[in-house]
């Protein structure tokens, strides 16, 4: 019985098979990166709080100093004001358990290391005009003695230095004006308008409108500044 000769593939067939093989070859992907960051833990966050508050539901100035030392931030640093704003803290130098848990949950921080990783973010929020305005306004009630409607002058000057001292060219002059003025404190309307004044009025006061709706405090400052410059 004659044996069938097997047809050998020609060059064209071999080339086509190679093309098909290379086209259909499955892609080999590397292993997916594993997310090693653990999710936020309310239980861990509360344990972190009680490290400073012990059995109390609030930690005060002494514990606050230790907390600042642990995260590597001076108590007078403006970042602490931004953090207090996130926590909606009612009183300067104090954090309650509810404030802590609410704010740290939003920030997704349940330990010192996580908060330290957010410090640059907290500082960057000051660069946003709308956010800065909210923090500035919050600072009035935060720093105010709750038995008073106004912010006492010593505290007002400290908070203004913290918030505007580096950005407002007229701040040193305005601070001198407050030193020699008759005012013993700033009310909320005055406080709010100082920020608006710092943002809109030129350092030489050339665009100040005396007929504008500015508080008398700022009218007197402009008059004092101009008379001081003329002398």
C-alpha cells in the first residue's frame, strides 16, 4: 500500500503561523501592588485620645503640650489652629472626645504617624482664600472668652499676628495702632473687617474709601496712619 507523503509547510505558511501566534499570545502582567495601609479605626482613634485625656472626656493645656511634642509641632504654630478648625473645637487649648473623634475621622487619622503625614496638607489649606477666611472667622469664637462678646485686645493681637503677621504688609503698623488706641478688644464685625481690609486696601491706603462701610476702628487707623506718615 503506497505511503502518503506528508506535505511540508512552505515558508509562507510558517510566516503566517508565527504572526498568528505572536498576535494571540496572552499578556503577562506583573503582580498588582498590595495596599498595606490599614483602614481608619475608630477604636484606635479613641485609644489615641485617651492617651492624653486618661479617663476624662477632654484633654487640656498640659496634655496639649505633650500632644504637640509628639507630633512635632509647636503649640503656637498655625497648624494647630487649622487642626482645631477641623475638629470644630469650641475652646482654645482643649479637645473633647466628640470633637476629636469627629475631626480625626474626617482626616482619617487614628495615630500620631498618620496625623504627621497630614501636616503638609493642613498647612496647604491656608493657601486657599475661601478656606483661610473660614479659619480666620472660626478663630474669633475659638479664642474668645465665652463670657465676653468681644475678643480681648491681647488675645486679638496674638491671633492677628498668627493669621496675618506674615502676609499683611500693614500688620506691624496696625499692631502699633492697636497698642496706642482706646480699644480694649475687637468685636466680631471689627474682626471680620480687618481681614477684608488686609485683602483689598493697598499698603499706601490709596484706595481706601472714607465713605465706605468700614468700622470706625479702621477709619481711625487710616487717619492715624496718614497723620503719622505726614509728620
